[in-house]
């Protein structure tokens, strides 16, 4: 079903919106949640919460790219759940690896820039725009969708080693990029 | 800055940057009996299969194209030669490997003479290309021609033409791979060399 129709169902407060979202994007959402949580039950809960949150968000919102919209919701919910699990010392999935990798991109001696989150978001967005299409896809798959390297390799028609090498170069580039923009002050 | 804030910041990048990936994924999900419980690993396996199927379809299409092109090209060549040398048209049907009558069967030899003392055949497996490669050397002139077949299907990958013959690697329904040496001038099958696959 076309996303526009699904979104219209949300606007009409028609409960088919949820079942159609689940049918079309359930696997997609589960993939993200499981990648982060490595736990099917937790992932299912996050996916269900995603449907509820989407129901509450539309209207007033009218997403242009619906899967990106719900993808972001499930990503955030799953990440919050991960942080909660972490506090309870329950293991995470791909996210542990992803976070460790991202740590490499943090400039040395960087201060706490919680107050500059907007600047960081803008810097990341600008950085992503500098990447080639292929590298951008790999970056998004790994650090936005939290996909494992093996899956990325299959989808990108590359070897796992090549994907890892590309990711490493991107992280190095990101670190340099952030350093140059004063995020190490 | 922490890895968590960095991860969160990445989550906020513009949706246009993830649109392409999501489009690709929507294609993947069409295949995936990717039920809601599918893990990345399971999806990887599914996608492996999908990719192989796609590759096979492309491969079959390519083989059909190559076979058509080779047949047309060599048939044209036969016609031309025949017209030039004999003044009449050579029956193209002789070249059609599927309709050639087999006058003679000889045992396949990986390395050995294919056609009396004139043609020496060397066969080797190219692991990179996953192809059987046959080199046919004319012992008199030293001319070497190479013919390749796909090891899985046995379909023609290429044909070769020498002054005397046209060589075609082909699949014989009963006997596996074969190399056919066809007289360029007459279109008559001179030798067919078999091996059980």
C-alpha cells in the first residue's frame, strides 16, 4: 500500500493505519530494534511502542518519508531501551559495536558539548553530505540503521572486509572533520 | 561529547540521506518472508539467496545473448566465406550446434590431440572465472584459440575461429561438455570432443 494512503489513515484516525504499517514496515522496524537490542522481546515491545507513538504523532505531523519517520522513532525508542538495559546490565546487540566504533570518531580531549547538540547535529549532517553516495549508504546502514557489517556487505555487494575498511576510513574522516570544527575544544 | 551523543546526533540527520537506503530495503523486504522476527543474520541469508537468484537470472540472460550473438556472427562468417570460396551459400543449419549430427565421438582428453596431428587441446579450470578453458593449438601453424564454458551450466562462453575451423564449447545433453571443431568452409563438423560433466 502506498505510504500516502497509510498516512491518510492516520489522519482519518482509522486503525487500519497501524495494521498496514505493521504489515509493510514491521520487519523493517524489527530489524532496527533487534540490531540495537539483540533481544526479540524487547525489540517487539519497541516496535509496538513505535506504532503507538506514530499514531499519536500523526496528526499533526505529515511525514514526507514515512519509513524514515518510523525508523527514527523505533531507533530512538530502542536506544532508550538499550540505555535502560545497560543500567540494568543486560547485554546489547550491534549497538555495542556501533558505539565503540563511534567512540573512535570523537576528537581527542573533547569537552562535554551537551549544550551544543544542535551544532553537533548540524556538523554530522554536513559531514554526511560530503560522503560519496556509496559511503553515505554504508554510513547510514551502520550508524543509523545499526545493521551488522555482514548484512551491509551483502546489500552493498561488497566483502565484509571492504565494508569494515570503508567504515574505518569514514570514522577517521569524521574525527578529523569534527576536530577541524572545534569540537575538541 | 560522548559516543551516545554522537549516536543520537547521527539519528537526527536529514531523512533525504537515508531515503536511498530505505528504498533498497523495501525491495529486500519484499523477499524476506522477513517476518517481523527476522534478525539481521537471517535477512543476510535471505538476501544471499535473493542475490544469487538475481545473478542467475542475469547470467542466463547474458548466456542467451552471447549464444545468439555468437551464432549470428559465425553464421554470417560461414555464409561470407562460403560465398567467397564456393560461390554458393553454406547451409547455416550446419553451424547450429543443436542440430549438427555427430559423425564421430572420441574420448575426452584434458590435454591431447583433438584432430589428428593438427590440433592440440589443453583444458584447464580457471578458478577466478569459474570457467573451463580450452586452448586449441594448431600444431602446424602454432595458432592458439581459446574457448571457455561455464562449469556449472556448460553453456558457451565463447567461440574461437582459426583459419581452418570454428571451435565452439558447448553442452551436450548426454555427454556433458564438448568442443566442436567445425570446418569454416563447409560448415561440416570435423570433430566433437566430449567429457562427462
